[in-house]
């Protein structure tokens, strides 16, 4: 499991790896804290991609705008540095393990 905290680190990881599942989260978010366990569990089971945790704690982090993040947690699947698909939480609802597992099975 790789954790990145800024745009440069994220882009370096995307350039090094063909398939990346990136969780965008904030340490202050209760929905993110509860989803981290599910994300980590699936990352250990799934060898089809590199799993990243991307912390976006500050509102001024440019990744919010670059990836049109309206809320966290959000998971984005990248292929060859391009966004292929995403799983965004609903405001005030977060994500759960079942949603994430089903989403991973679609590719």
C-alpha cells in the first residue's frame, strides 16, 4: 500500500504503474476513516492494480479541483495515467465495502 500526499507524488506513481486504484481521502473525515479498513482489505486481496491512498486534507490541495472531487472518500481507477472510472461517495453518505467490492468487479 502506497500513500501519497501531493500532486507530484501522485503523478509519479501514475507514471510508474499502468493500473492504479487511488483512494482520495481526508484524515478528518469520519466516512473516510471507516472506509479505510475496507480499502486496505481489498488492496491486500487484489493484485490486478497498484492501490494508493491519496490524502487531501487541505481545501486548497489542487487535487480537489484536478479530479473534480466534491466529497471524500472517492476512488478513481487510472489506466496509463488516465482516469478510467470512478466511485464517488454521496455527500454525507460515504462508501462501504460492498459498493467498493462490486465496483472492483466491473473491470
